[in-house]
């Protein structure tokens, strides 16, 4: 049986446009078609396999060029290298300001593991190690900031590549209030929410509470999460803008998260005190939220 395919048939079977297939072939050398007597490209089973593998790697947040290089180099797949095994090398790359190597190690992790598992077991483990090494004097502030920024950037890329939620799904607005610049934990919560089918508006660090409330009202948010790491600053922001928090959409749930959040602080504002673990936090929100307004087009 002839398993060779014209480019149109390959595009139809893999869901990748003919334009993109040509780019992958010409820019990265991913495909090696034969030529018909008339000069048309004819693709074989190996080409189709590489296209499908390329799509899978892209879905895991790996850039096209890096994904192609991994496939052509026949990088070992799932199980060949554990996330724990990659952690020391990632730390060394960050300490050396070796951005290409750090990204290559992350790409390798994403190629063989679920993205959220990589965030939980590799990214967070690395962030904890960076913090410990900075406190002990093994790393400089510059090295710690370099590593945190690199990992945050990869998480933002993963969030951007998350599947788009349907318009009838719950909407969550996520932010850190003014003066709070540590939003990586909140970003992890965003990733888990999107995985669970939520629509999210991730506002990130240093966002004034009144703007958070205005956004929640605009999108009809069913959940609003404020996260912080500095207890006194976080409590002061909530107290200063208590009147704005009272303007949240009717039936919405306010969640407080991060190291600065406590059960007593949450109780003061009728909020849910969220666990630091994003999976538990999402489960809590699902159980405790009120009726969820849905997003509708104006």
C-alpha cells in the first residue's frame, strides 16, 4: 500500500496548513519529501510522524525552532530524563546567565511531561532553590532576578497557549494589588483555571484595586482573586479600597491568596482564603463560589 502523500493530503491529515508545512520544511529542514517526475513534493510516513510530533511539542509551549531541533536530534522522549534530574542543570544554567541552555532544558521537560507538572515540580522547585541560594549568599540578586524572570516568561507563554474557553464558562479576574510585584503564584493559578475550562483575565502584578474591580464588572467576573506576599501592605490595600471591593459584581466570589492572605483577613471581607497550592485553590473556588455570571458579547 502506497503511504506517500501530497502536501494537501498531509495538511488535511495533520491539521497543519500547507503554508506552515512549507515553512517547517524550508526553515527547519523538518520534512524531507521526495519529488514526483513533475516536481511536486511527496511526503512519507516519517514526515507525517514528525509533523504530528511537532504539533504536540508546540502544544506544550515549545517554540517551533526548538521543537524542530529536538525532533531532528532525536531528543529522548517521556521518562528518559526526570524533572528532578533536570533541576540541577537548570539551576546551573540560570546561575551562569545561560539563557539558551535554560530554555533548552525547559523545552526538554515540556516535551516529556504535562505542562502543569513542569510548572509544579520543576519551575517552583527551581524558584525555591533560587530563593534559598540567594538568602545563603550563593547567588546574587541579579542571578535570582534573571531566573525568576525567565521562568515567569515561560509561564506567560504557556498561559497564552492555553485553550480558549467557551463564552459560557466562568470568568475569573486575577491580580496582585499595588506595590505587589510577585505574581508567579497567581500565574500558576491562572494556568490551572484555564486547564479546568475557566476564562481568565490575568492582570498580574502592581494593579490598583479599583482597576481590578472595574475589570471584574466589565467582564462579569464570577471570581476575583487578589494575591500578595507582604502581609502589612496587602492588608493596607484591602482596607484602603474596601469601598471598591463592595462594588464587585453581584454573586461574585472574592478570593485572597498568597503568603499575605490569612483566614481572618479573608473573613473580614467575606472572601475565600485560598490554599497556596493552585490545584487545591481551584477546587475550593469551584465548591465555594456563588452563581457565576457568564461573559456575553455586547
